[in-house]
C-alpha cells in the first residue's frame, strides 16, 4: 500500500507543500480573525513549516532525483526541528512552569539580545507558550503541530528511502 504512493514522490511533495500552505493560512486565520497571538515557540514552528513547505515545493518541481533527495532530507530535518519545538511547547502546556513570566515576543527578543541568548530563551518558553488558548478534539495547537510535523516527516522519510539511486535506475526497466 505504501509502496505505490512512494513511487510518485513529486505528488507527495506537492501535497506536503499544499498542506503546509493550508496550515500556515489556518495559523494566520487564528491570529488575525480569532485573535490568538502566537508565542515565540509558535513563531518558530511557523518558520519551520514555511521551510518544510518551500523545500517540499521545490523538491516537487525539480527533475533530478539526487537534487530531490537532498531537498527531501533538508525538509525532513526542518520537520524534525518543528516537531521538537512543538513537543517542547506541548510539554510546557501539560506541565506549566510554576512561575509564569510573560516575556517579550520573538521579535522583541531578537532586537534586544544577541541570537545566542535568544535561542535558549525561546526554548525555555514563557507564560504565553504554556497557555492553551484553542483546542480541537482535545488537542492544542502545539499538539496538532507536532502531529502534522511527524506525519510530514514520515512521508518525507519514505520518499527519501524509496527514491531511486543511480544504480537502481539502471536496473529498473522503463
């Protein structure tokens, strides 16, 4: 069952790019229509989603399997990073820190501190990152983000694993 879709990596990558676009659009909707302000970890997850979507989209457009495999592996790394951030935020939501500190937003941190201090501050989380403002089917935005990153990562791992190599293409009949 999984072998057949893996034979069409360009379609799968295009589907991932469309899914990323839809998820980003939903995040923008939640921010600007519903009024939910994203925390620093949410913004990092958005950047990871943008990166996954761009790499998957370019991977769907390129012709060469070696280039596609490289793009898929880079997108897979971005998905793993996004899943890590979403898992960390989920952990903060399940076990909020005892002292909630509503720190600056991501842009304020970047303007005020050097990047080597901003990155640990983002992953430490703040009161905003542990807040649960929206749920669907009992899962928070961070939980859904984690599941989406994992699903996209699994598909990209399948595509990268099933991608033909130069030696394999020589043996496969046309």
